[in-house]
C-alpha cells in the first residue's frame, strides 16, 4: 500500500443534520483504518454528530463516544442507528 503522504485530499460531503461541525466520514475512516485493528475500539472524546462512530461501525470496529450535549447524543444515536460498544 502506498504511503498516504502529509496532505490528504478528501472531498466534503453534505450533512443534513443540524450539527455545525460535522466532517466527512472518509476523514474518520482513513484514521480508523490506519490506527485501529478490525474488532478494536475507537475512542472519540468529542462525539458530536457521531461521524467517527458511524465510520467505526462501517469498518467492523467498536466505538466509545463521549459527548456532553444531550441533543448531540440523540443526533448521533439517530445517525448511527442505535447505541453500540
């Protein structure tokens, strides 16, 4: 596999939810695949809309999301499709 280099070109994608700082799932996916083995656990201490959790589930990883805002927790739960560990 070729080295990913220092600059990654990842296209933005629209997000229909109301979270103001959602980022492209491909960004989280690239980091997860690089640093977490299949079946491993991904930790996101600023869970927000759940982008990292969504990418983890799609790539056979578990996740722990930490979020202080209860509304964002509900948003992430709806986006991912339930609570998983």
